[in-house]
């Protein structure tokens, strides 16, 4: 049986780790899922049951209202002091200036010093390059306030590599593969790439994800 591991699974695991282990509160700007959908995905991971697979909404609601699931949801949402571990915003409409306001709300109102934008390319669709670069410059000003941005990026597809026998092999990703404005990777503190050889003959290799550090300003260490 082949079980694929995609971007969303890996990103959600990273966010879950930050929620429980980071010193600072996490803010999530979700551009593909609503806040409710995002919470359902996170709760599914917490309880080990994919809630979206229930056949009817009534079954899903009945499952969520079970005492142990309610307790798991509380543990996911709140720390031992009753404080929220994270905040989700799903602002999708409006100009980039409105998105800046939403991020500033995460920082000023909710106290989030880690802000995840997933995926950042969705903000830039149909936006002139000058405005895209301006948004990245604005993120740099927020860094001075102690905010860390985690920008989830799409990469360009295509350009498959082949070995001497003509078989497809996994192609290592680099900064050049990131879609959209180049300033995202140029001005970042660290760039991490996740690759998987979907063309491998063995199912385990097909579903093994390799993490490569392309840049890390504070250590200089790069590679797998």
C-alpha cells in the first residue's frame, strides 16, 4: 500500500510542534483552508482519527462531542494556564495592506510572535511585483519587533531529472525552484526544501521525504 505524504501533512506537523514547544504564541494565516477546516485538520491529528472521513456531518459532530475528543481539543487549544496556544485567521479578500493589518492583529491583539503564512504565493496572485517586494520589505520591519515569519512556499513543477539509464530520479530543490517573488528566499533567514522521489520503485522510498537546508544565516550549515 502506498501512503503519500504531502506538503500539508508536513507543514501541519511543524506547526503542531511549534504550538506545543515554542516559547511564543503561534499565529496562522491560512489561505487555503478556513479557520474551521484548519482546526478540524489539527484536531484529527491530535485524536488520530480523520474527522473529514465521516460519511455524514451528524456522525462527525457526534464524534467531536465525545468527552475524550473535547478534552483533546481543549489540550490542543489551551496551555495549562488556560491561555490560547495559537490563533487562526483565514483572511483571503482584500489588498496586501489588509493582510498586513491582519498580521499586525495577530501580533498586537493576540500576542503572536510566530506567524505562519500558508501558502504565501496565494497572497501575490495577480499582484504587481513592486507590491510583492513591498510586502516582503514590510515583513522585515516586523522582524525588528521580534516577529518570526514562517512562509510556506509552492515550488515550480517540471524539470524532472533522469539517471544514466533514463529513469526518473528525485531532483534536489533549490532557491531557484520557489514560485513567485525572489525576495522571499533572498531575504529569508533560512530556506528549507522538502523532496520526495515519487518515481522510485519501492513504496518506502516513494514515501520518504528528504529535508534539505538551502540557507541558514545563524549557523551556516546547509544540506540534508
